[in-house]
């Protein structure tokens, strides 16, 4: 059995580099993957490349700049729609300007909003 069978992943920065390589690995291991990137052409190229290597891959893509909150929410909603559930694996490999906020009285990191 594949290690990520029946798992769902949302990978930002999926148009190239580490994001694209991670998507290929996750698809090989049986995950349903939604790739997100602001560069539509790079995203299309990565998607075609993965589908050529793994014709049965469960893969979709969504063009968005996740540094923009509304676009990040739309990407998560797209992933939820494709997988019929919330993605349990989220890899943020893009948007260096998108940072978590630290609560004043707690040591842990808390995101500004739950999406």
C-alpha cells in the first residue's frame, strides 16, 4: 500500500522547485494533490509533467497568490471541493510575505485567521 493513499495535500509553490518535486512524490505515494502557484504557466507545466509520468495521479491545480488572504482562502476551498473534505496535509512552500502571528500571552504560533 502506498504511504499517502487516501490522504489529501494542498501544496503552494507547486509550479516549480521543491513544491513541484513534493507534488510528484506525494502523487507517487497515492495522495490526492492540489497544486497552487501564482505563476499559471509554471503550474500548467508542472501539472502536465506529473500527469505524463503518473497518468493515474489524483492531481488538480489552482492559480493563486497565497500572500493575498482572499486568494489563499479560495485555494483551500478549491482543494476542499476537489477532495470532498479538508486537506489534512498543507505545505506552504511559497509567499515569504505571508507570516503567522504570535499571540501576546502564549508561546505558540497562531495564524491570523482560520481558513
